[in-house]
C-alpha cells in the first residue's frame, strides 16, 4: 500500500508510486551529497533556515516537505543549477514534439492579399524608396 500525505483536513491522498520513488531517491541523494560535503543535518537546516526535523523528513522522502526546502538544499549543495538545466525548455523533448505536431503543414497566403515587398526602404533619393541587398557599413 502506498504511503499517504496527511492533508490539513485529515484526508489522506495516495501518491503515484513513481512520485514516491522519486521523492525517496531525491531525499537519499541529498543525504549522500550532504554527507560527502561533511555537513550535518543540523548544519544544512541552519543554512537553509529550516528545522532539523524538516531536513530529516526531506531526506526520508516525506511528501509533505515543501519544494523550497528541496531547492534550498540543492542550492547549498551546489546542485541547483543542474536541476534548472534539466528542466530547461530546450531539454523538454516531449513538449517540443507536442508543439511540432500542432504546427500547420503549410502556410498559405489568403487570396485577397497581394504580394508585398518586405524589404525596408534604405534611403530616399529623388523622392522614391531605394532598396538594396548590400549591408552598408559592414
């Protein structure tokens, strides 16, 4: 039976197993990283600005631990940037694929619109616009 989170109303909510495993694994990894840096749980708690019991619950994978506690621990341990990089939009292959699926196959010009010259005027000579493909000054 999956562990549950105690809600303020007294109701219990079961978490999906992958979420439980991820919380437990993240807590264990934070614990390992903390110990590799020779920090006690109390030291980490003081540096984050939280209680010792909160650090213990976080390292045990307790689902009620606030996200900012995990992020604060990662920041103290020098691992916050790694999490931010993992979550960067360019690394979201599923999200990018979903966006690509929504792109139109082709874009057509409406029948009413006539072709336009999208080149901006460069200079006025004798009252008319002059277009040039050369980049002057470069």
